C-alpha cells in the first residue's frame, strides 16, 4: 500500500522526527511504499501539502505530533491549534484514512482527536500498529479491533487495548528517510533510541502514559548499527531518546561495550538522560569510553522530603555522589530541577539550591511550575480533590495546565533569584529575566550558536556559550 507520513514539528532548532523514521523503516521492510512529507522545512505549509498530495493516491496517511506544547510555565505555548490546522489542510487534499500518532498524541489522544479532522489514532508504539492497519486496509479487512488504536464508536473516542511488540523485531534503522544532514547542520545533534518505556513512579511524568511502564530493550548491536549509519552521513553528535539510559544498568553497559568494540567512542560525542541511581563509576567509565561526554540528570529537587513527594527513589546524597563520579570521569553534568510541586516550601527551595551548589554540576536548569498531564498520578490526585488551588493556564482545552504550589507562588521567582545569586551555572525560567531563559523552543541564542558551528546537547551548547562569554568579559576587563 502507498502510505504517506507527515512530520508536523516546526520548532527551532529543528529536531529530526526519529519516530517517523522508525515507522517508515518498518513499513518499508514489510513491503509498503512509503513517502514522507517533512513540514519542518516548508516555507509555506499550504503549498507544501498541496504539492505533496497532488496527483497521488494514498491508502493511508499517518500524521505525527511530537509535542503538545513547549512544557514551559512562563510561556505555556500550545502547539495543538497549529497541528489541528495542518490535519484539516491534509484532509482537503486526500481521501485516504488519516491516522494520528506520536509521543505528544499518545499523552492525550482523545483530546487531540476531538479537535482534528482525523479518522483514528495510534497511541504508544506506532510501527507494528500502523503496518498492520495498512495490511488490513490493503486486504479490505476490518481494522477497528487493532491494538493501540483510538477510534470513534457511537460518537465517542474509544481506546483499544495496548500491544507492546519486541523491539528486537525492528528492522535495521538506516536513518535515511529524512534529511538528517540538514537536521544536524541546523539542529546540532541527532537522536537515537536504546529502549522504550519507564517503570518509574514520578508523579508528573507522561513517559509511562505515552510509552508504557514496561522497559523494552533494543539489542545493543542494533543500536550500534543505527549509530554507524548516522556517522556515515557525517553526523557525530548524538543524544539518547530514552527516558533513562541507565535503567536497567546492565543494558546500558552492554550498549557501551558494543560501541567500544566498534570504536564508536573515537567517532562520536553523545549525551544521555540518566537517573542518579543506580549509577556506578564502572558505568561512567564505560559511557565515557563509548563516547558519552554529557549527562542530563532530571533530579527535580535537592530536598529529601520533596523527592519523596515527587515519587523519586534517590536522596540528595545520591545526587552529590553521582555528580562527583561523572566529573571525575570527564563527563559534563546537567541537573534539571522542577520546583513548585505540591508541598513545596521556602525551606525546601533553599535546601534544594544548597544541595545543588554543593554537588557542583557543570550547569543547572531551574524550571518553576509542574506540567499536569492527563493520566499521571499528579493529574489523578488533583482530580480527586474537592477544590484545587494552584492550577495555572488551561483557559481552553488545548492550553497546557501547570501546578504551582500556592504557598510559594507569590515569591518563588524573586526568592530563587536571591538564592541563585550570580551563579552562572544556573539556567532559569524567569519571566522577568529573558536573558536567563533556557526554553529551547525558538531560542535565538541557541540557533545562532548552531549556525556558528556549535554541536551537542542544547544545555551543553548554552553552557559553553556562557564559558565563552565569561572568558571574553575577563579578557576585556584586563584591557
């Protein structure tokens, strides 16, 4: 069957649609004819859509939604209105079945479908489900009982039961379906995946909602094959797309050993998201030898009680020890904080900043306000309360909703600014200080740096820019 896949993500710096490439590879390996419309590069969406569908007959169109919004409390920019408009434009040019998917879609499929002119959606893994849908359409068979499908039944959107196929069944990922060279040139990095799913208990996290709670592993050889194909295209700065690269740690070790066996550590510089526990010196050494140069630890807080309330399984001491190991092994460290969660106090904020300063990471991201995603423990808890204070945003159904603890909301930005002081390691979402903003979406400073040749994780590029600025300032002051 002839299948069209549409990438709707147009944020800058541009991020290559890795999920769409995986699906295209799977469909192609199963005998389907696949074409991709990548709207990231379109100067005019309407014209690009019209040209792409002109004179072509597709049996199935898959449209991906990577992000529902920019996840930033200070801006609260929703992408759903633009996404809905794109789907409507596609509908004007094809009679094919239109199916929505992607991580953003999988977080809130019913809401997204309710505002879009689409026929159905796939939540969770898209490779097997979309391929089987194409198979059934080609054979003229009923498809409404497919696992992972969201479809309209009696006027309401209905979710079928999920199916998590083995990632060992994925074909070789050649990463040739989109213009990865251009994405690398203008986006500064490329993504790769070693596993899916997360069994963590973080109260706010949407990963288990979108990707499932079972951790499913890709064979290390398959991961290394994919990275080698990216290297062959001249792409040498990468970032994992896993929830936590080091969970489980034995799989992370196996991936690193496969990279080392192929000497990939001499060819690439890569970054990872990791959990502070379990994290050993042995793993740090193997990651560094395999080419890892930076790790982002989403620690959320440095206060023991707040870590417990957030559902985290580590302590402030764990954070300090893990940072120490990484720094000693030559790996740059970013700690991401998520402040203002239920129960936050002035004292917990102070303890958090104190802990982080004592840990001495290379840089720290400070985000205020917790995004409330449907289906998460936080959302369920808030729904159970007779009255809720602290919700911000959500004037329209498509607008993102955040929670900010009412007891700290009146002073949190000013207080954090006092605690952080002039420490240049901190990136801070402060609406009154846009120069300290580290919202990656439409970050002109970041875009300009990539144009100048900077490569790597965005936090590391911004970190290096600050180091460069400090050096220039120091040199100037000596004149």
